[in-house]
C-alpha cells in the first residue's frame, strides 16, 4: 500500500477527528497497529496559524512517518498556502477536507459543503496539487458520498480529483445530511473504487474485524479508515490486522496490558497539553476507554472531578489494576458474542443485504 511514492506498513488508517487525532493519539494508534494516521484538520486562515490550537495541531515532534496533515478552507490560494506552510513544518502528505459535516465548518462552505460546489472543489484540489507536486508531497482527498440523499456526487468528484492529480480518495459512506447518524452505505464507495485507478479508502461504521473484512470484500477498497471505533480502543487496529491476515482473532487483551498502554498515552498527552489543558482533554480518552468496563461509568464520573495530572493518572492506574483482579481480560470484540454477519445498506433504498462472515 502506497500513497503516491510513500509506502505504508499496512492498509488500516486512523480517521482525522477534530479534538481527537492529535499527535499523542496518532502515535498511540500507530504503535498499536495502524499503518497511517491523519491529523486533525488545520485551518487555511493564516491569522490563526500562530494560535495555540493550531500550533498543537501542527506539532509533529517524534511522530512516526509518514506525517499527514489535513487542511480545511474555501479559498484555493489560501488552501495552497496552508499546504506549503504545513509542508515546511514536516507534513509529508496533505489531505484536503471535504468530509467534515459540522455546522460551524459547513456554514462557511468548507468541509463537506464544498461537495455542493464542484468547480470550487476542483479549483482547491488543483491549487493544492500545484504547490505540493514540485515538493513530491502527495495530496489526498477525504469526502462523503454527497450532500444529501438526492445529491450523491462522490463518483463525479472523485473522477475529477484523480484527473487533477489527487493520489488517494477516502469516502465516508454517509452524506453530509446524515452526519454520523443512521448506517453507512458502501455502494457509493464500491462505485468510486471501480472507476478510479488510484487507491480508494472505505470509511464508516467499521468497528470489528468481521466488519472490516466484509467492507473490504464488498467495496473492493484498497484500505480502511477507522474513527470512532478506535476511541478508547486503539488496539482495534492490531486486532483487525491479525484477523485479516490469519482469519483468526487475537487472544483478548489483558487488562494490565491495556492499562500500561493507556498510562503511556496519558503521559504523552500531558506532555503536549500541559497540566491544566492536559487533565481536561484527557478526560474524553479515559472515558472512552472505560465505558465498556464493569464500574466504568461510576469511575468516569469521579475521575472527571480530578484536577491534576498526577491524581488522574493515579486514579486510572488504580482502577484498572483493581479490575484486573476480577476481570483479567479486556472485553473482546468480534468473538462469540458478536454476530457472524454484518448489514451493508444499499444506497438506492436503504435496505440491507446480509454478508456471510
């Protein structure tokens, strides 16, 4: 699996998620089996590049290659300048955001709103490629199936993007109108894959090894991008990678092993954000990790009242150490308790077909 001339270790990707895929989280996922991770979206507005939020998002200290940065905006020249700015700060791949459904992004016609204006979308793609190509930096595109049920134009836009020099396309199997509700559909992704010669990545509702295998089979995609299912469980990448290569599940993760992974991540997280912001921003990562555990909700409620890194990390360590005595293995996914089939919605009528796992 390559993106342009850049080789990847596997075809399992971490989706860019605002407020989630900072450098510590990307590193965490890469250590636990992800072959590729894209940053949170970085604004194309020059006046915000020196802000604390953007400087953190542009921090790649010690990050494992390849370093991929997603940029967002509506002006072709500003997007090209943002690409150059991030390349100068270490980006080896530039990803264009045409998939974010958030109102604050779409209201200024950025993110998935750009899919409603194909000429502007193509102008942005061409401008960014023109800046990146001489620097041998591949440009990728992340988008949705379309704006709404009646306006699915991913195939048209993907073809134009390939002609303009895009090196890889990722399609989230939902429209902007859906947000993250309902079910992802994969017919559009399959159609994009059949029409393009560049790599195509399937994204949306991939939350188990079985689902990963069936989405690859159904769409023919070259890679999978996983977002929400990796929150609090980044070792899902090693679980899926093992299943895809062997057809068998990895043994369940020991709680003490997951405990060490989470504590390591917290230390890295605090190093980026500092004491005050670090404690507050770490709460969501801890909450995601413990939500499926016995006593997890009660622990999270108490943990959210802690105000120092030391107290927070001590509480997490003690909770998981105590849990290991009564439940030595982390709750598994994709084992006997999981269904042996998965639903893949059909775009035309939102029905579903049953795929045998």
